[in-house]
């Protein structure tokens, strides 16, 4: 049996039997893993410290014949402790893990792992709006999956206009001009920032935060539509 060692971020944990858990984790070099953590719910378990949510751990595991490998050892490397001290950040953290898990059910790569690591690092910074980080993460995730909203121009037009309203087509991933639409040029501007700038830079730009609730809705639905 070959023991493999890698860094991992836990996406979910499910109780199994009397004292075990089945762990789903994303890694930079082994994709997504399902791991059986035997006895981890026992008080003296040496595995427990390395399977916390919102953490990066070094794990060793033995590949199984089926879909589930066996977790052998864990060592906590980084714990993003600020996330769990704030209810809103915790709930957004759960949303981020859920979105990544549903998107990478079939496969994941180093870019997915790196995106999640960046998102958790930003979310751990209490000075940055947590909803901004969620929207940033989802915008980057749609880019990775090739389903990001078209922010270059609306359907049938050469460019977005400041005095026009737009609606969004999830199937086509495009905006179209509509006098009753919920979106305007400010939403498009923020979307562009989300796809090209870091949360630290976006956070200080005026007008961004007012656009986030609607962008949260559109990006969440876009991810659900394409997974």
C-alpha cells in the first residue's frame, strides 16, 4: 500500500457509523478526495485536529479500491479562525465550500484549490466585506468553469450604456437591454472588477457595495444553472 501526502482543505464531513467520518477534501495535486476517517469522533483521535473546516492541513492517505480512500494522518497547517467568530462570515464560508463542492463533483484541479485558498484567506480578513468576498469567489468560479457572464457587451449591442437597464439570461450568460431590468452599468462595472481585481482593491471603490446583493443573486443562480 502506497501512502500519499498532500495539502488539503475540507469541503464537507459526514458522520459514519459509531465513531467515523467520511471527509470530502480538495487538494492541489490529487483533485477531490473522499476519505474515511476511522475513529475520528473518539476523544483521543489524532486525526481530529486536521479535519477542521476553514483550514489547510497536511494529510496522508492510502488510496482505496473504490471511491473512498483511508485517512492515515493529519497535521493542521493553517486555521482561518476569524471566519468562525462571525456568523455572517461563517455562513458565507459554508456557501463557498458548498458551491465549490457542487462544481467539482466530477473533477477539480490546482486552480480550484488555489481559488478556495484565496477566498478563505480573504474571508479571514475582517476588514473586507464578506459579501464582496463571496461574489468575488463566485465570479472567479464561473470563469474557471467557462460560464462567466458576458461583461463585454449586451446581446445585440456594441456596448453597455450608463442610462440603460438590463436583464440577465442564465442560459446564454448574457445581458440584454430591458427598461424593466434590474441591472445597470454599475452592476456591470462591479462584475468586471470581480473578475479582474482582488477584494482588497475592490473594497475601497465607491458604489461597489450597493451592487453586491443583486450580483450575489445572479452569480449564485449562474452556478446552480451550470452544475
